[in-house]
């Protein structure tokens, strides 16, 4: 028997849309009017040959006097108790609000894996707006951005941590055992906003105290590993610069097919 995945969140964040997408049927009603989904809806989904059950729930509000809302909230709690994994959906356009924080507190009580999904990130301008939802992640689990981790920049695992860099230049440090995001910082912060769109990470290496990142515009950025903030940025070349590497505690890059040691 496959696992059970519950989809939870406040009203109108896209829970039923995701449910329908996962089961590849239009069984759950999608409507802008809140309260349309009241009971738990069950469906079967398949991912890479693994079948699992998905539960769609109504919007959680925790309203004390509303009889109908009390029943919806009860159904949400039952779904959480029944599931093996929980998808917590939030809406980037509405932003973080008190209801999201109330649901997060509810989910903090469970030991089950919780994934925060930031929905409705329809354009690149909204990517930065999703950062505020990391505050929900302290105890809930791994936040999934609706942006891709840069596939050209290979993640690096050291001890119990995984380091990676997104296409937008965000350094993400993840605790590998729990999947919790420890820190996220924008390493392109010092670069003027007009120039950021042309910059892409090439590669990085993790040293004992600093992280060294090269970019498509020939910059070498030194990042303090304890704070995740850039502390130095130098222009090495206009473009021909490779992923950095460390050998015998010395930093090197490849430029124009030559290995260059950096002091």
C-alpha cells in the first residue's frame, strides 16, 4: 500500500487545483469562493511508478463560533493525523498572514514530514516575495520554491549540510539529515539590480571559513560561511572563468585553459 499525502492550507491558496493535478482528474471543485471544499477528498496518484493517496482538505481558519468552519477544521486535523506526508500550501500574492502562522503552529506539533509549497509565483518578480515564507520553515520542514535550483551548479555536501545556489543567486544551506533549510541569503545583493538579470552562478566551492562563488560575468564572490553574506567581490575576467576549487588549502580557478591560484 502506498503512502498518504495530505494537502492543507488556508482558503483559496490552490489546494484543490494541486489535488486535481496530482490525480489527473477534475474531482475537486475549484472556486474563488472560500468554503467550497468542506469534507476530505481522496484520490490516487502515481509518481515515477510509485502509487500514493492524496487527500484534499478545506481551508483551515480555526474560527470558534462558525459551525461549518469547525467541521472543516476538524476534517483538516483528521487528514493530518491520517497522512504520512503533509503539503502546506501558501499564496505568494496574498503574502504571509496570521492564518498561515496558525496552521504552521498546528503542523509544528507533528513529527511527520511537512513541505511548504509557495503557490502562484507566476513571474520572476514574485520569486523574492516568497522569501518571507521561510519564517514558517523553522520547524515545519523543507520549503519548496517555485523556482528551479540551478542545475549547472552542483550541490555540495559537507558533514551534515548541503550547499546549493539558485539561478537567482540565493545561497541555500540545508541540513541533510532533517531536510530543514538552515540559511538562505542573496549573494548578488551587492550588485546593482539592473545588472543582476545578466548574472548566473557558474560554480562554488566550500572552504573552512568561506564559500567561493564564480559567476557568468567573471566575478569571484567570497561568502562568509557563518553568516551566508558576501564579504568580498572581485572582477577576475569578463566571462571566461570556471568553477573554483581548493587544493592544499589554496583557491584556484581555470581561466582561458590555464589554472590560476588566487591569494
